[in-house]
C-alpha cells in the first residue's frame, strides 16, 4: 500500500518537475524568437542574469531591442547613449543577444564612465536594475563565460530541441483544454433543469 502511494507521489512530483522545465524551455524559445536570437544565446544570458542577481531580464531585453530600433531613427533616450558610447547599431543588430549585450558591456567597461553614468546609459537602453550596472561594469566576458558555463551544465539547448519541447508543451496544453472541456460538458449535463 505504502510503496504504491510513494510511487504515485514520486510520479506526480516528476511530472510537475518535467512540466515546469518544459514551460521554461517553451518560454525561452518564444522569447528567443521574439528577440531574433538563438535559444543558446538567450540561455547563456539568463544564466549570467541569475548568477548576477538580475531579475526582469526578459523585459530589459525587449526594451533594449525596442530602444535600439528607435535609436536607429535618432529617436529616444537610447539615441543619446548610442552616440555617447559610439555604438555601431548595424553591427549590434547582427549579433546574437548575448554577444550584443557583451559588446555593450565591453564598451561601458572601457569607457571610463562612473557607476552612476553607466547606470543612466543602461536605463536609456532598457536595463533599469542596479544589478545590471554591476554586471555591465565588469565587461562582456562575464556574459561570455556564463554562456559557456550554461552550455557545460546542460542549461543551454538548441533551437531544434526547443521547438520539439514547444510542440510537445502545446500538445499537452491542448489535451488539458480537451479534458477541461469534457469536464465542463459533464457538469452541464448534471445540472437539474
């Protein structure tokens, strides 16, 4: 009796763990696609953020892309930062997101800016957290090392693997919707009229 219960609890915990990880991979794949980068690139950046205590990375990266796009037209606060730091927007746009961030971090480290000045420029680019300034002031190698470590730890996954997990996760969601629909149908049939 007890061993069957333990097996059931173990299976439930394993299923919850797998679902949580599948959801995380799915979210990373969707974010990577929206940033026009690879999942490996984004996983490395997420690992650097986690190691540096940086929360809200997804929002910062989305703002970075949007603000660099505005800077291409000479608009927005990011345009001031791009000019001051002499950032090459065309070159940055061709880089995977982790290298884009690493390149900006190299420029900030090498610029001689104070912490406060670096923080203001990073805010202009979409990074509003104090922890972001601390990471960027170290230069791009912190991001490059994090990607290598994420790959070594098995935290990075290919776009092909991510697409397979995404498809499986979508199928599981549809199955859940079907079960919910059946349950609601059964409940509606049980209502007294």
